[in-house]
């Protein structure tokens, strides 16, 4: 067993690292990603707010006021967009509700024609098969109505329960975007001091090895092409 481990130590280590990475990614996206998602959205929003906040700061406006102004401006634009879209959706909904009786009548007539044609086809079949098909169609009607009812109920209940979570996520995203924008310089300084200093050497070595590997691959392909 020890000899097998010594001979295949590198392969076993690579396999364990790969398995641990896959397990970590699964657990992260399954359980932790919904928690970090509002902060990720806040960070992306802060990247959009920073140029305007920096411009306002250069005009002798405090950073926290500039950050707050960016968020209020963003909310105003989003509210204007939602209002315009909401008016269009409301108009379409009113038109749909006005034409709903006609649509229901068309659907009802189509279903009646379908069941009438089905009954006319059943006449030529033997009695046992007629009873079997009739029972199946009646069961299908009952199952279809129950499925539609349960779907409407589940959709309504899930929508009601997801609204508070969505609003909480939006609030966290906006707050995090404010702090990310206001403290952008401090965050960058801490990142360069505590994170980048640890990985600068490994990142440099990785880049150098990657360049060497890519150039070696290209050189090999060129040599093979010349020989060919």
C-alpha cells in the first residue's frame, strides 16, 4: 500500500484536489451562493457607481454624499423605467381582460367540438372499449382540472413567499453597493496589503509558467506544421 502511494502520490493528490474543488463548488452554489448573491450584485453596482462618485468627489463633494447620490439616481432611473413598463403592462392587461370572455368562449367551443368528435368516433367501437375510453377521458378531465388548480395555488403561494426575500436581497444589495462605493479606496488598500502581497509571487510564477507553456505549445505546432 505504501509503495502504491509513493508511486502514485502526485496522481492521488491531484485527484483529491479535484474532488475537493468539485465538492466545494457544489456546496457553495447549493447553499452559500444565495447568501453571497446580494453582495455580489452590490459589488457590480458599485463598479458602475464609482466613476460618477469619483467625479463628484473631485468637485469637493464628500464621498458618502456622492455614493448616496449615485444610488438615489439609480433608483430614480429604475423607478422611471418600471413606471413606463408598468403603464404598458397595465394597458395590455386591461385589453386582455376586456377580451377574456371572447377567448374563453373560443376555448369552450373548441373543447366542445373536440369532445363531440371524440364521442362520434367512440360510436363505432365495441362497448367495452367505449367504456374504457370514456372512463379514461373523464379521469383525464378531473386530473387536468386538479393539476391546473394546484399549479395556480402553488404559483400564488410561492410568489407571495418569495416577495419578502426578494425585497430583502434588494435592500442588502443597495446597502452593500453604497459601502463598496464609499470605501472603494480603503478596500483596495486592504486588498493590496493583505491579499495581493500573499499571492503576488504565486501569480507572477503562474503567469511566467503559463507564458512558457503557451509559447512552447505554439513553437511545437509551428515545427510540426513546417515538417508537414
